[in-house]
C-alpha cells in the first residue's frame, strides 16, 4: 500500500504581495492606531483613564465599552489583513499550479 506524498505548500514572501496590498495594509494599521488614539484621547485625555462615574459597576460597564470599541477595530484590522494574505496566497497558489502543470 502506498502512502500519499505530503507536499509542502509554498510559503508567502514579500514578492507575493502587490503594491495595492501594501497600501491596504498601511491603511488598516493607520485606521487601527487612529481609532486607539481617539479612544485614548476621549477616555484618558491626560494619559490616565478617568471614569465618568464614581460607581464601581458603572466603571466596569464603561471599561467594557472601551474594550469593545478597541476590540471591534482590532478585529476589523485583523479581517482586512487576512483578506490581504488570502489574496496573496491565492495568487501564489494559481502561479504554483501553472508552473507544476507545465512540468
């Protein structure tokens, strides 16, 4: 009985990404950092978080909203980065398949 040969998939390199991929990547990171800065300026204008309420449960609720706002932007950025990498992998896969079909 023959065992199938495991083929290592090609790995992404810098050359697999287009100029547009890089532009999108930089925009995603800029948006992420701008959102974090905006949230920090709103909730910690002097560099230290100052809750809007003295009530402990209110503080917890406010902190959860701050984390949710940051998390939403982080997830948006992560999804965008995955899309960029997936497009590069797709191009690499198609290129690799064309090379192997011509051999």
